[in-house]
C-alpha cells in the first residue's frame, strides 16, 4: 500500500487545492456548519416583469408550519436605505420591492423557517395582488419617446448619456476614402457557475444607534467596494458589517458580485427573525434573478484608408442594464473605455454611451465584463473592412496594430497599454494553425459547395481594474466635486508561527483559479522551502485581514497585483529575517542565503542554521532582536500599480493596470442541412506577460474558451413578449457539454508587464472577449461564398442552428421563413 | 427548489397500486424512475398529494421477449432496455433512438414507460412507440386495456391514461428482418432537447416516417417507395401542416425546414440500412448453401 | 407496501461508503439533501436540482445516478457510494483522482464529485469504454471552469492504464482505478 501511496503522491507544480476537492473535503459555503437555531430563508419573487403591487399579504405565511418570521418591504424601509448606485439616478434599488415590481424575479418577501422545505411551503401562502403595467423589454423600445417606462415615474428610460471625443474624429471621417459601418447587438447571457450563491447572516442588536451590527458568511467574491454600499444600505459603519468568506467557491466568473444585494436582504431577515439565517440560492433563482451580462446595441463606424488603415472610429453604444442601475454599472462601458480602440493605433475616436433601464434583471459582472460587448462590434467591423475593401483580414490587422516599439502606448481614450508584440503573437497563431493548409482546405471545401470559413479576432485584454474608472461616466465637474478615485490596491500578509511555519493571507477570494497554489510557490521560493510547507489562507475576514475596496475575484487582478503583493511581502519579511540573523551567520544581511529549509552565509554552505528555528526565534525571545527592528513575524503589503490615475479632465482614463493580447483563429464548417457549426480548428494565442504557472494559465484559457463557445453558439437569457423569463433551468439555458467543446490549440508569447511586480498580466477573460466574435467572423466568412452573402451579415448571438440556417437561406436569396428545399450537405 | 409535501407509498404489488389509484385518482402521481417527474416536483410544477413509488415492485421489472415483440414493464429502465442483447437485432429503431434519450445517468434511472407516461412533445420514446406501432397496457381496478400509441398520445403531456390507471407495460413489436431503420435528431446542443427528430423505417414495399418537431403529439406518415423528389414533396406537405408554436418565427421556420431535410436523410439512411441487411442475409443464405 | 404520511419523519438507513448510517427525514426530502444535511456527507454537491448538471451524481448499488432526482426514502436499505469513499484506505488518492490532479483537470472542483462517481462506474465496466465513447459517458456532467479537455485526458489516461494492466496480467483480479468501498 505504501508503494501505491507514493506512486500517487503529487508531482511538483500540482495544485495544493486538489486533494481536498477530489476527496469530497471541499469547504464550500453550503458545506460549512451553521449555529444551532439557524433558520432557512426562501425568497418570494415577482412573477411579473412590471406591475404595481396592490398588496402583499404574508399573514398566512407567518402562521405556516415551521415559520418563524417573514421579512416584508415595510421592515426593509424601516431598517435600511436603498442600494447606492455609481451615478445619480432617479430610481435606486430597494432589496425588497415595495410599491411596484420591475423585473421577473425581483424579491418581494423573505420567509424564515426551520428548513428550506418549510420555507418554500410558506412562500405559497403569500398572496400578492399585481396590477400589470406595460414592460420595457429591449433597447429599441426603451428609446421610444412615447413607449412604456421601466418605472412608472421615470421621465425617460435613459439614465446616462455621455459623449466623448478624442483627437479629431469628424475630420478623419470626413476625409476618409472609405467609411465602414456596422450595427450590431450583444445579447444577455451569463457565466453560470455550478455553485449558486450562499449567504449566512446574523444580527447583533446592541449599540450603534439601534442598528447594531451584522456578521455574514457568503461566497460573494467582491469587488469589496460594494462592502461600503452594503454598510450604507444597512445604516451601519463598515466596521459593523463583518463579512467572511469560505475557503472554496464553486466558480464565480464575476457573477457572485451580484450577491451583495442578497447579503443586505439576508442581514435584514436575520434582524427580523432574531436568529441567524441561511439562504442557498437555487438554480432557478440564479438563472432568473442573479445577474446578466449587459445587453448592448452598437453603431460602429470606421474611417478607413485604401490600404485598410483605420484613421478614426466612432462608437454609439446603448446598454440595457435591466431594471436598476446596480453598482458597479455602468461599469460595463467604462472598464473598456480607455482601450476602445482595441489593439490598433487609432488616435481619433468618438464615443456616445447611453444607458437605459428595462424590465429585466439588473446586470453586472460576467467574465470579460465589457469586453465581449466591445469586441463583438469592433472585431466584426474589422472583418467587414477586409471584405468591403477586398483585403486579406490579416493585412488589416498587421497594418493597424500598435507597433511593438510604441509600448507603453497611450491609447486615444487613455489606456496606457503596457507591453506587447502583437504582430509576433499573430505570427505564432498562424504558425500553430498552419494557415496555408487551412486556406487550401477552405478552397477545396468551397469547390465542393461546402460552407467553410476562417475567422480571426484580436483583443486587448485589460486586467487589474482602476477603482476610479467608472467615474469616467461623470463629467469632469462632477468628478471634481466627488473627489478623486483611482488605484487598485492588492493586499497580502505573510506571517510566521511559533514553530517557524509560514502562513499567507490574500485578498483575492479565489473561485477555482488556484491562487493558493501560486502563492505557495512564490513564498516557498523566497524562503527556500517547498510549496507544501506554506499554508495559504484565502478566507478573508473583513475585521481581521488586510483588504481594500479593490479586494475580490474580478478583473484578473490575481497574477498581476495579488501575487505581486505576496511576492513583495515575502521578500520584505525574508529581508527582515536576514537582518536579524546576519550576526549569527557573521555576514551582511544581503548575504544571507535561504535554501533547502536552512540559512547560510553566501559562500559558506557548510555552516547552516535551521530556517524554522530562526523564523520562530522572535516568538520565544523577542527581546534578543530589538536592535534590528521589530520582530520579523508578520509583513503586510498593500500594492497598487503606479499607472492608475483618476480620469483626466479631458475624460481620458487608464481603466486597468495591464493589457494582455489575444489573437484567435477559428476555422469552421456550417452544415447546410442543420445549420450546425462544426469547429475544425481553433487557435488562441495569448500574451499575458510573464506566466506564473503555465498549466493554470492554460486552464483559464480552456475554461474561458468553453464559456465563450456557449455564448457564441447556444446561451442566451431569453424573455417572452410579456417579459416572462424563459431560461429558468439548465435545460433552457444550454451550457456546452464535453461533446460540444473542441480542444483549442493554445500558444503563448510573453512580453512582461513593466507595471506589475512579477511582470504578469491577467489571462482568464481574453477568450470571453475574443472567441464569440472570432466564431462569428468565421461564420460570416463561411457564408460569404453564398451568392447573396450581403444578406447575411447581421450576425446575432447565439448562433444557434436555427439562426445559422436562416442566414444560409438569406445568403441563397431565399426568404428566411417558410419551407425551402435544402441542398443536402455532408453531415459529419 | 424543494418538492411540496406528499404522502409516500412504496408499492410492493401491482394490486396495491391499482387500489391506491382508485382511492386517490388525480391527486396521486406514479413515481417510477423519477427522471421526468422529480424535476417537475422540485420545481413545484406539480403537487400530488400522494406519491406512489413502483420502483421496487418486482412484478413490474420484467423485460420479456414475446412471440411478436418486446414487453417492457413499468419499472424497466431505459438503460436496461438499451443493454438487452438482442435489441439491435429485434428493434433496431429503439437501439438507435435510446442513446439520444437524456444521458447515461438519466437512462440508468429513467424508465421507458415513465417517458411514455410523461408524453413530453420533445421526447424520443413516444415518437419511437408511435413509429413502431407499439401498444400500451393500462391497468386499473376495472381491468386492463391495451391501447395503440396513436390513441394514447392526446396532446402535449396529456395521454389516454385515466386518473385511476397506470401504465403496466409497453409492447413493442419486433421489426421485420427486411426492414431498415434510422433515427436522426437535431438539438441546439448535442445532448439537448430535440428540436426535430425523425424516426424512419424502410420496408421492402413501404416507407414510414415519424416526426417530432415541437408539435403536440408524434406524427406518423406512411409512403410507398417513392423517388426522392416525390418524397420531398410529401415532406414539404408535412412541414407546412405542422402545428407549431415555438418561441420565435425563426425557430418555427427552422423546424419546418429540418423536417424536410432531416426526414429525407432519415428515409434514405433507413433504406440503405434495409439494403445492407438484405445483402447480409443474402450472403448468409449463400454461405449456408 | 410501506406508507408514510407527508410530515412524518421516516427512518432511512443506508450503507454509505461501507458504513451503516441512519437518519430521519420527511418523505419528500431529496437524497442529496439527506446525504449532505442529515448524514453530513457534504462532498456531494447540488448544482441544479433538475438533473441537468450532474454535480450530485452518486452511486446507488453501483449505478451512477442523480441524488437530486431521488428521494431519501427511496434509498432506504441501499448501498450508496459518494466521493468521500473514493480515496484509498490510508487517505491517499486513488488512481483516477491522482490522474485528475496531475493533469490540472479541475479548477473550482464543485462538479468533480459527480464526475468522479460516473467515472468510478465507468471503470468497473467490462469491456472498458473505448476512448471515443468516454465523452458520451461524461456528457451528463456540466463543468463551467475547465472546458473539459484536461478532464477527458485524465479519464482516458486512467482507462488506458487499467486496460494495459489487465492485458499484462489477465489472470489477476480486475484493477479498477478506484478504491472499492
């Protein structure tokens, strides 16, 4: 048995997270025990998209078996304020609807009962009287002057309308030899982690002017700027809202940001019940009411020279953020604002951003946040430029890329793009794809009447968000009035225990990415230990650990910022240890060598001190080392990239600290019988700076690719004509299975970021931005061999078989509806 | 998503089931494999007062070959049917269709009769039963009745099964040795719910096509051996006449279009299978001689 | 016939990973909830409660199935295997778990318990599945983190190892790549 056991021990580089997860010893939020007497919550949700509430009668529910309390809108009004928004808007979101409901799934009441079964029973005893109002269901309808309003008392559905101008786009457009335009839409979809939300809340009534204090355990994953929003809603100082996080989170991809409103709701429920309460979001609640990627309609136009060079871009974008402008929206726009010109050297840019409210679920963070929407327009436009000018799209890319010697490159709208060699990354992608062979295959397929296409996408992938970027939605005067917001703090603590063990604390709230593995490797290397010797704790506690508003799991801040902070903290602590033990070794502090669990002076490896003994020393005899400074037992570092400033007075904003690059290539065939898209080859080339752990980086790419494939081909949060939600279960919202996802070919180039401690950048969101549009470009290319291909340029996601077959029919000059004789193609 | 409360009865003998159905009628639900019923209970789309679990009722677990076909008891899982060694030989259509049902873990629990009872308009097994001229044995305290598939499926999720009856068995006739079969399905996702499925059977003198495209009940069409162009005309007629109410006009159009192309392909595949089978038989005869 | 009233607390006894365990629950309680909340076996995860995601897959009398689509009362007297029973007696990983770790086949790990139980059933099949059959056997499991590539590689590797060993030592007892409870 022992031989077998050693055979199955971990190899170097494997994840410290895995053994527990593989043995069912994960510690996910719903796996953690509760206090005795904890009640279970079920939330009554609106069945209407838009209705006036004539009455919500909970009296029968209060009397139901096992029910201890029912939280109503009156309680919420008495004990809390609505959730603050990032902009001044006419309607703020209450955590329970009071006079009217504004989307299907909006919470109306919370039942607290002895178990979830009983709580759900009592939900059915609540009588709600709705007076239906006309709903606003899409962007076009939201813009009509005489159409319905998402809230009855709104003067208009537009809650933000800002225009920006950089350079002289009007002159460039007027002078252009070609103007290429596109009108395009991005749908509502979501990242759908397998684990839903969990909140356990308790209220401690004493003190604080009657509001007491709250303690919460949740798999909320930040950004922790929302902690302030929660505390203000609960009318307590932030110190009186203690949040704790579980060790394991079953995926977030941004979406668990949306739990902050549920945290406020469950805090109030705990207050009402006078007992701890637990809520486990079920799949129907998650699909219906958690969050969504922001739907967008874009008009994009480019001024193009004969050789394909783009002189200017114009964006007119409208975002559907759902029924409330929930923080951090309208961040979907402004995360990407500084780098709207993508991978291209374009200095003239015009932008108009409008935000509308609709009667749909409020939107928020979904992997790629803002990127999928921008690139679906921009990269479709680049494909159209090539088609319209009769150019090879690869030449359009090469002619427009930011040159490799131009980095750090200041983009028109303010992004300081740190590093890259885009042409080199493109070359690596083409080589991996064997583009010549693919184009031969395409010619062959077309000669046989088959629909084979090759598409590309080039994407600049921002990571490490500037906490001030959303203020670009304000005017310069409003920003001046509010005071500057900028930066992206990352916090890390390295500490030593009394037997010399090392524990690391981080503020990145991992949800499967392997942060603990990477941190253990970094710290182990600094101290000359093995990764297994280091314990990394990611269970942030807002009352005990180092954190800031930037803490959380989003914008791929880990590799660039958090791992960097860990590295700095470990090095500082090591240097302080070296100060303290240099005398013992008879050398200068900088000559103390940490290796193989011991210390020695450089050049004297025979004279060693055991590391654990040296590290633990100050615990047992702190007075011995006071001359060399305070005992080296703990080091906390807050790191922020120096390049993140508040938006300038001329509205330029560097919204992220680093900018990776992705170049994708997709070759696919459309089955002419079924409309199904078959991916023949997919290559994704990434430059994410220095890769800290290549296998984990590839895992991020594969996972991002699979999610993006779903967004491209099957996933959409759908509503019917009355605003009823039609994607309530995973049989309606179709996530790809292993039969649907091909293995992408992944290649890397590495140009380290000059702005992060380890030269690393984020890599987890690029494919969410590049893959949907790359597939769409390939579909467009496949359709281009049809006689009337101009009729099938309006590509809408998801490209389901029905959508694609309608495009094929359009390209053949047939009506898209009604029965048509279909040429029988080759079915694989 | 937790079921509403119900009384639970573990049935040991079929007579108990009949008696309880007589007693509770529409307020009872029969639980076999639960792979269709349990999601509905979890979503509280149904709230039976009594749940009658027949999954441990030995008498309903029989998969019995009869002279003319296969008799499948109410508690027989789809996996059991699929693993019956002679399935591909005796009912090739079912052997082709069953792998499209759910996924392996669902088929391990889901029963064939349960899927028929549920009568989901997008389910493969009702389509197959219709294509194969299968029959259903409905049992109650009043006795047993045998009902043809064509009369059993009345509307979407509505069957001829009365409140005091349960499906005791399904009878699936063996396919003739000179028939070829094909089953083709298109879904948004490979393992998703079918948008269109076509079951085709080609005999020496006739063709049969059963179609599922979102209409309420399976439709079966018989043709003589027609040239492809004529078949296409026939399929166009089916496609136009389908009563659909999909989420979008595009989706409706797609299904009509697919009925034609998928139906044609299924018929062609079935004829090729028939011809292959005949060729193999001829070889065997030759060999014996 | 056994009959339980709707709010009655029913005694349910199962053999969970080789150990007899008992608990009380209402007839409507899902087996997934019974395992997690009553027996404390939280390794089995709940992702959808409609049978789509596969996270809650366990083995009942050896057969991989959804615990969210089964009532606890239906499992009475059955032999249940969950992810907690897969590791070897000394706590070290079994061959399959090891292969997943070595190939970085999991990220958040929430879907993994169900996938492992389907694989455990797969590895006991004879004949073992061919490489091209494996995706079909795993298509009832949703993973949102990994894109499946490394997972499929790890499972194929384990199946191949078992096949190779059995070919080399046909007489020996079947080696299954998972620990037998």
